[in-house]
C-alpha cells in the first residue's frame, strides 16, 4: 500500500525542500492527484486479483509492476508540481512575508531544552519501533 501513496508524499517533501519557489497550492494539488492515481491503481489491483474481474483495457495497467508504476507517478508528480508552480502568478513581497514564521532572535532559530527533549523522545520511539519490528 505504501508504494501506491508514497510517491506523491516523497515528491512534495523533496521538491519542497530542494526548490524554494515551490508553492503550497502546487504541493496540495500534487498530493491529491498523486494520491488518487495511487488509490485508483490499488482499487484496480483489488478488483483484478481478489475479485478476479476482467478489466478490459486496464488489465495491462494492473499487470504492470506496481513499483515501476510508483516511479512513474513520482515523475508525473514532479512534472505536475513544476508546471503548477511556474504557471502561478508571482506573489507580492507582503504576501510572501505573511507566509513565514517569525522565530524571534532576528530570524535565527534558537533551540531550547524542550526542543532537544522532544527530539530525543521521538528518536527513542523510532529506534524502539525499529528494534521491535526487525
């Protein structure tokens, strides 16, 4: 199931981190579109494999490897996010600054003990799950 829905999530995260110009509207549209593509493929797989339905022209899509399908969805999502971002009108400087968070201390984020404690707890939780399921 993760391969069906993971591609758009990964794409939005990577493009959002690596490309400063990426917009929230493009990310949201990409997540919805990629999620629908993945969910649609999953439904087709269930119909074909579990219910033994003949899907006609869609049988070829179901027989195509789901991992390769995820790569194609990822690439499609990258293209979709790029096109949506480039075609959106530029925001004004005032609108741009209203979307940022003021961390204080002249824009420099200062980590306090609570931040370190929460990070440590999350890390312990992840390592615990990893050890438990390995």
